[in-house]
């Protein structure tokens, strides 16, 4: 099995002994030993993943890296966060997925108009199985727990990923005057309810209606 470890806080080091990993194109920064790089068609596994991404316009070019040695991955000096999956499903924005073990399956999950309105698109990336996944975030990500009766609201530009049995709904933090820039405060939030974990970055990206 490939061994995932952090080299500092912004570089992922993967030790391989003939195994392989899947990583986003352009994120390899160095390697030792013998490595082979193969571009994969589409970010999801198989034809369904490829077709879904093309239909929805979601862009995530993926490469397979296989070999003997250590490969280093990074993305624009963002922080790297390791997530261990033990059979559960990880939902993550495609821009925040850096690398996964080959044992993990990737695909797409429909988020509906809530995702589009929050600036994250109609579909999000789904990672399933047993193994390590590496996520990027602008600043060290924090992990917030959601429990029954205690929903969590997150700025859509700060959302990175989530696991568990969670439902996601778009909530307005104010009236439409806020959304079009005539008010103050947070225009929209994404509300998570149920049981699970939400990964949040201490930075906000551009979303529908501008920075929120």
C-alpha cells in the first residue's frame, strides 16, 4: 500500500513500492526513484464518471502515478489535509481533492440547485472505500462535528468537504438586498444537518454574488 505522509504542511509525500495513486494533473512537484505518469480520462472511475463530468462541465484532470520511490504533490502552496476513509463516503469539491490511494473509488454526486447557487456547481466529487485521501485548503482546515438537533451553517466559499449522513440545504442569511450587494453580513450559508463531519477552510473563495 502507498504510504501517505505530510512533508511540512503544504506538501504531500507518498511512498510507493510498486503501487499507484490518483492525483490531480499538474500537482507533482518532485519524485525520487522510478515513477510512471499516466493521464486518466475524466475524474471519475469508468465511463459513467467521465461522461457525467463532461455533461456537467466539471473539470478535474486526473493522472495515475505508479512506481518505486517517493512522489511529492502540492497545489499553489495550499495546506494539505489527510483524511482516512474506512468504508465511508467523502464528498469534496474537485478543486480541493489533491490525491487518493488507488483503492479508493471516485465519482460524482448530484447536489442540485443548492450547489449551483452557492457557487459549487450541480455536482460534487464523491470518494468511497478504504484508504487515504489528501485534500487542500487555503489555510489549515478545521473539522466541525454535526449532530442531531445541532445543525451547522457554513459559508459556501469556506466549505471543503464532508463525511457522514448529512443533508445539505442552502439558507439565506438575509434578504435579496444582501445578495446583490445592497446590505451587509453573510448573503447565504449552507446548512448541514444529521450526523457527520464538515471540513472548513479559513478562507473564502468567489461564489455566486461575489465574495461572501
